[in-house]
């Protein structure tokens, strides 16, 4: 395995490509059968970054009903997604969180409501419920990342996926 | 924003290394040895150590339950005394005038000023209370997966260091490369492909 500090910087781009692919998969991909992609929607924040000619341009779109056209425009200019807020719904339960591309840290996790605890005996059950929800978020991120890596290291990435993403960006 | 907060943020780690004796006893020993030290009324600016999840300001590892199912749940606390430069400047000026008057001069030498500043910082550090920050850890000791409930760079660096010192186990931070390498069960050929990847251009 590579030195951790070297690998962190060397493969930052992989996280940005992952989030860009994820937005495409949610919004532009016609194959809606792949779990867990079919249960995702874009939440209330996307940040993009465009590095060219030693300059960094950062575009942030925030708000519950914000239009994402500016984001697509940034993609057309060569930006990649660096941060994305996602909503995942399963059996009417909703998890919402922000993923950062650079390190895939998970921020502002919100999960389905848990009833309040009234006694110290309830605390363990409450903590277990919390753990279940955090594990759920981690599980769906891992499944999604696995789909991305499988696609990214296959021959189809250059032959099919990248052209599809380019068409979606232009559209 | 810890584990029990309505919204939480986390950094993920993989715990690597082996514990040869009873894992629970080893962890308890490490928690006690590196328990947060009280720096109130002490001449220290910062203290970093473990504390209990359910009683972070009065840790008692002997009476503490830190295991829940197959998880260890405890917290790291960082106590820091924040001395603003303006407070230091104010007290330095007062002491400077007093010292100069005492010496019968209206100035102090370079060495005297340096020594006076150190004295002022030392006295203030002793007097001011520290600000505590508590960060929860959830460690699944069966899978080696650990959630650290902060994404702050400083807190992450502190927990990585403290964890190794306490348990002789390493925390490998999970980010795109390490996730692919450690979590996805890839073949050696696939890992080589990842090592040779270069950025994709999505524009013509």
C-alpha cells in the first residue's frame, strides 16, 4: 500500500470523480435499476471546483429548491464536484448527509427520528438505534463507491461512461 | 456534534494491528493510562486524553461501561486554555511599567522583556480556565471499523496519535484510495489498475 500522505494527495481526484459520477448517476443516467443509486436524490448543497491555469474557481449551490443549472455550467467548463448533499430514502425512512470528495468524510448526517429516552435503561437502546442509522449511511456509501470503482477500473469507463457523462453535461 | 447529536459528522478509520491479550482489558488499561489530565490551576496550555462517553467531565474508567454490543464507545477530550494576544499585551504592559519603575529605568532590556513575557503568559495560563472539546469514538472491534465524530483536522491528528500511544494500534483514515484498497476486496490486478489511474477529463 502507498504511503498514506502520498496516497491522500495523489488520489484526491478519485473522490471528485466519484461525486461527479454520482450526480450523473442520480440525475442523468438512464439505468435506474442499480441499488442504491435509485434511492438517492440530490439534497440542498453541491460544491464544485475548477482548477485551471493555476487558478481555483469554487462554485457553491445551496438551498432546498436550488436549481442546479449553474453546477452543470461549471461542469461544462471543466469543474468537478467536491462536495454533495444527498438524500437517501428507503421504506419511507430518510437519511440526509453531505459527502466531501477529498476524503469522503460524512458531514451533517440526519437520520429518521428516534423517540426520546426517558430513563438510563433507554440510553443503550437509543445509542444502538443511532449506531444502526450511522451504519446505514456508511453501508450505502460503501455500496455506491464500490459501483463507482467497478465502473472506473473497467474498460467501459472510457468507452461508455465518460461519453455518457459528457452528453449529460452538455444537455 | 457527537454521536448523540441530532446531526453528526464523522471521519472513518480502519483499525490495524493486533492485540494479543484480552482486548477489553488492553483497551481499559490504555484508557486509564491516557485519561485526560486536569490542567485547571496548572501551568499547561493544553491537555489531550480519553474520557468516558456518558460522563466526559468526570471520567471514571473503573466504574464506566465502555462496551455496547460489539462496540467500544468512549471519547477523546481536548482541554485548551485560549489566551488572546490582547490579554497578554495588556498584562505585559502593566508588568513592564511596574518592572521598569522598580528598576529605576523607563525601559527593559531585550532579555528582561523576553523573561517578563514568559512570566506573564505563565501566570495567566495558571489563572484562566480551559475550554473543553469532546469527540466521541465508536469502534467496532469485530470488524476493525471506527467512526470518529469530528472532521476537524486538528482533532483527527490528535486522535490518531493518542490511539497509537494508548493501544499500540494504528488508525488508517479512510479516503478514496484507502477505501478502495482496504474495503472493496479487490484483486491484486485491480489494485494495480487503481495505482495507475489518472484524472478523467469530462469536457472535450
